[in-house]
């Protein structure tokens, strides 16, 4: 059962506010006294997911649930979906447009970084409907 649950909305192509949800989550975790190593991993995953929604998803949201022993990060969007999840999970694979590459994005590390930094990671996607990414972080994890 979540002790605290917050939801942040993300809008496609809204680069002006991109990153705000991740920063808010980071600040919330700091205020709650969560260990810096865990905050860092949650922030990385939140930012990577948030930017994926801004660039590739339709509108979406990040939900953070903070429980006594864990943190859950759920990122959802109503975008075009991912047709080949194993391919999308490949380091270096990117569908970023030339415009996004010129902005410094498109290295193809978003999903792999999310999986690497979370204690648990699950992704499901339906083409034409959207994508859901669920990540868990143990508050007792020693993962750096």
C-alpha cells in the first residue's frame, strides 16, 4: 500500500516543461530523506521515461508511489506504441527523428538505462494505443 502517490502529466513535444516531473519526483524523494543513491536511480529512470513520452508518446503521465520499503514509477502514454520491444531495448537502437538528434537526443539508451537502474522493470506496448513502463526500486537496495 502506497504511503504517498503523486501523478504528473506529460505532453508530447512539450520541451519547455520536459524534465519538470522528474525534478519534482527527485525533490520529493529528497524531502522524504530517501538515500541519494536511490534518488539518483529513480531520477534517471523518470527523466528517460519522461523524455520518451515527450518525443515518442502521445500525452502521458508519470505516477510515483512511495511505500515503506519501495518506490514504484509508472510511466504511461497514449502514443503510437512500440512494435518490437526487444529491438527497442537494444542499446543504441533509436527511432529519434533528425530534429531530436540535433537537440542531443537519440542515443538509443533510454529504455536500456531504465532497465539498468531499476530493481524491477516491465514494459508493455500496443501499437496504436500506447506504452506502459513499470519500474520498482527497493529502499533497501545496495544497487549503485
